[in-house]
C-alpha cells in the first residue's frame, strides 16, 4: 500500500482506471475541504464548489485587490501545488496505461475540459504500447530524433535555434496579435524557453549543469538580438527586460537540468515539451481576455531652492528651455522635458510640458498661488524613442502602456527665504509584472523630476540674485 501511494507521485509507472478514479476523486474531496477550512478558519471567507471558477469574487481584478485578498490567493496557490503535481503524475500514468500519447496531459490544465478529460480517462481500458511509441514527443512520430543531433555541440545548436524560433513566434503573438505586455510575455515565456531549450538539448543523453545553463540563457540573449534586427523591439526595452528574463530562463533551465539528470528523459520529455509549448500562448490569451486592471503609482521628488515661493512659482507655471541633457539615460532615448508653456491663468488653464517625444497636455485643476499647482494629464507622448538600426520604430508598448494621469508642484516656505519644492506624478502602466517594471518607471520619473526641479532652482535663484 505504501509503495502504491509513493508511486502515485512519480512520473514513471501506470495506474489502471479504477485506482485512477478513486485517487482523483479522493484528492479533489480532500482539497475541497482543506480549502474550505482554510478559507473560513484563517480568512473568515465562505468557500463553495463554484468558488474555484471565481476564487476571489466576481468583481476582483488582478493587481487591484486588497492585500488580504492577495494573501488569500497566495495561500490557495501554495495549497494547490501538491495537488497539481499529483494530478499531473496520475494523469501521465493513466495515459501510459491506456496506451495514449503522453502529450495529452496538457488537457489537465484547461478549465472545464479537464473535468471531461478526467471522466474519459476513467472509462478507457488498459492498453500497453511500446516504449518507443510512448516516448514519442507527439503522437506516432519521431520527428525530434531526426532533427536533434546526438553530439553535444549539434544538440546545443539545434536547441538554441528551435527555442529562438518558438520565442519569436510567441513574442509576435503577444506584442502584435494579442498586444499584451504581461505575465505571459515577461514571465512564462523566458521560463518556458529556458526549460524547453534544456529538454531539447538533453533529448538524447544527460548533460552537465554548466552546459544546460549556457543553453538555457543563450536563446534569451540571442532572441533579444533577433527582436532588434527584425524591428519588433528596440535596444532600451530589451535591456530593461533582460535581468528579469535571464533570471527566469536560468530557473527554467535549472528545472530542465533536474528533469534530465534524473534520467526519466525518454518518458517525461514529451509531457514537459507539450506543456511548455502550450503554456505561454495560453497565459498570453488569458491575459488578453482578462484585461488586467492597472494600478496607479506615485513618485515624489523634492529639492530646496534658495529663493522665496513667489519667485519659484513663476518658474513652476512655465519655464524656459532646459539645456540638452548630459545623462546617458536621456541621451539613449528616454523621453525628457524640454520646456513648459501655459495658456490661460488659474483653474481651467492648460499647461503644455514639451518633451523630446512630444507634448503633455495638462489642464490645471488646482491653482493655489504660490503653494500648489495641480493638473491632470489628457495627452501623453511616447515614453521613449527606441534605439534601433532601423531608425524610428513604433512597438505597441510605446502607445498607451505607460500613461501619466496627474501631476503637481508643492511649494513650502522655509526659513531664510528658502522654498522646499516637491514634484509629484501619478501614473499607470500595463506592463506586467508591475512590481518589476515599476523599478524602472519610478527611477525614470524621478530623474525627469530632478531635471525639471533643478532647472527651476537655477532660474529662480538667478532671478532672486
């Protein structure tokens, strides 16, 4: 009995339909009551069978939810991990016992379909197949045997080439077809490419950890170059995404190494390859349909000016042209402020802050001279000019994915005729994961603030002197 229980958690072996049905139903009942207990006892929430379709409620959107709800969701995910592992291993064993191709395990991950799939597997009888057919990457084919060389160098070259091709297609799907810059593109894709490249590389024989890491990272680096060459993306965005993408690719490569090192390659690789190939576009499609709600972020930057608020105010409302930037950040293409103009006076006036990529239209909402100037933003130019050998390229993320919503200047009188000048910006971006991209956007906005504030300080202090 103990050996049978342990065997259910392994990729190898078979399980007949009766044991599969009992194990699957028992696991679901256990998970349901465990989730119900945790939801009520720990979080004070009700939990029902239909809660699996809307675990956080019908009106909750990702990245715009209460911290307690996020903790609840994270707890559910952690509790689900062992059941997911058990479900996949049982499904693989049942497919093997029924003589069906192992790649069909991907249906385990598709909502509603997975229930019908489970019921179907509970009806299929035992039908043994040869190891050769069982290990085929796709039904009735040995395509990879012919396309993947057996030598280490040849296998690495084939792995990198195939991975770059798949990565390019998924990138085009996300950026040009679904127009979704989210978890599928920035998280699922690099992780899956790292995993997939190692599985292809080690298809014929086990490989060393160092070589697996090299093979998992190389396609990501080369894919970035390909995207620049074919004018899908520019250098700046590739460089900003690189640290996150390389880290996830390394994680995927490590998992791939673990899989092949255990030497279940010939039987497990088909399962993993199929999951990897379908997982990324599935995540991208879900993101596209979900239309994730963007969170509003705030950046504040303050300096002290050796001039009274009245002098500073005049420069805040509208300022003359700022000298060309010396910072590498702006010279590389990030949009930077040039000058500010205003039409009208008081609330209802429209301020235009001219950037290197175009003007921001900023209707004045609060005119509290000389203390507070607050404005909305109705027009946003592109956040950067991409570095590309093709000149001016226009990836989709340059339009509508980074949006300034509101801004203000707050002036506070200090002793000795000085002024504390603070600039604030409220903005949104629909680039996921937001916590990673916020590191870049907060830093860039802070540098933009400093460019404006320091120019205002120079002008106000010169006028005072």
